[in-house]
């Protein structure tokens, strides 16, 4: 059992290193509002159970799973995934206008993997570690997600 001060210091260090990535991963899968709320709830859970979680092989992955479960319970309503800008009239979009809707329609795992790999520029290893899956599984989700996006957007290679 850690002293309160040591527990606070180790958890603060963990949160500083992990929170942005955890929030981005959950936002990629569940949209900005649910993703941020799920990340906050996962970290609150992490603080309550830090004595047990800190010794895990992958505490960030464990808290991602906690956040994912919380986000799923928040409701099935789909919201825009990631903080993609709305394209205004007369502006040159920096993204395909149909992309936010197309991303929203991907299955959860594919949406999360595509957003983390291609939106946030994470490596296969980083995504695999956080999601608790192999790099091959990440690559499969990415390939399938990109293929669905291409079909939905009418893109040919």
C-alpha cells in the first residue's frame, strides 16, 4: 500500500503521460463529448483503484477498456467522431465534407483504429498496446475501415 503522497505523485505522473492519448483514443471511437467524459470517468476509476492498477502490465490499456465500457453505457446515439471542422460556404475544406459521416458509420474498432492511425498519426504498436490487441489485428481493422471509407466516399485507388 502506498502512502497518500506517493500514490498521488505516481498517479499524477501516470495521468500526465497517459491522459491525452487515452482521451484521443476514446474520442476517436465515441466522439468528442462521450470520449472526453469516458476518459474522465476512466481516470477517476484509475485513481480509486490505483494500488491495483499501477502494477498491471498495461494500465493505460486497462483504463481504455474501462472508458470504452463507460462510453458504451452513455448511449447509442452517434455523434461526430473526432473534432473535424464543419466546412463553411465559400471555404476550401481541408477534409472531404462527407468524411465525418462516413467515419461515424464505421464499426467501433475500425473507426477507432483509422482515427488513431491516420488522424492522430499513432503507430501500429501504439494503437495495439492501448487497445490490447496485436499489430496484425490493428492492421486488419485499418485495412477494412479504409476500404469501407473508400467505398462510402466513392474513392478508387
